[in-house]
């Protein structure tokens, strides 16, 4: 991941954010290719992108407060890069989901800052855990915001089987 982060020192557009997560997923999948025979490799990476800034996992409480304040009462996107490798064929794609976030009261921000799960997820949140009820997305986008767009992965894997 550090190699990819160095290759993308500034990510201030959604296009760059998309390329970044796709490259992260690709590098993760390629790192496993020599260890998997006759199988499918699926790798993914997700970021939140808000006001021309990529929001990854908070690194500490100060970063968590900054990120959570930024996404509070916002509209932002969750972008997941995915790379599937099967029989030497590489399918590297992304899914983008729009997230509308309710306003966090100060007590909620403090609760989140003290929740260990906040530091495990891009944007400091897990849509089905620590901010349940605050984030609003289309039902079809839920797994993408969670970090793995299952419907699209299943659709693509089923297409591989047909060919």
C-alpha cells in the first residue's frame, strides 16, 4: 500500500481517487497471484471522498475528529476499487456509491472517537455498525459502502464461468 500511496501523493479529484483505489486493489491481488492456483483472487480497497479529499482510516483521535466533522451533514462518495484475477485474466474495476450523512452531534463524535471500530474503516465509519441510522444510501449500494460490492463481483464471476 505504501508504494501506491507514494505514487498518488495528492488525490483531489474523484477521478484520481478512483484510480487510486483501483491500483490498491490491483496491487493486493497481484501480491497473491503466485500463491493461488486454479482459483479466483478478489481484492478490494475502499475510501470515502468528500470535498475533494480522500478519507481513509483515521490514524488517531485528532484525525478521527477531523474526518467525522467533515462528513457530518454531508454528501460524499464511497469508492471501492476491486481486482479479480482468474486464470491470468485481470478484471480491475470500481464502484461508486453516494452517501448522505446526517449531522453528528458533539456527543456522537465523542462516542465515535472512542469506538475502536472508527479506526478500522475508510471515513471513520462502518455503515452497519458505528453510524447505523446516520448514513443513507441506496439498498443496492450497501455492500459497496461496506467495502465489497458483492452484486457486481458475483455478476462478473458468473460471466467468467460462461466463457
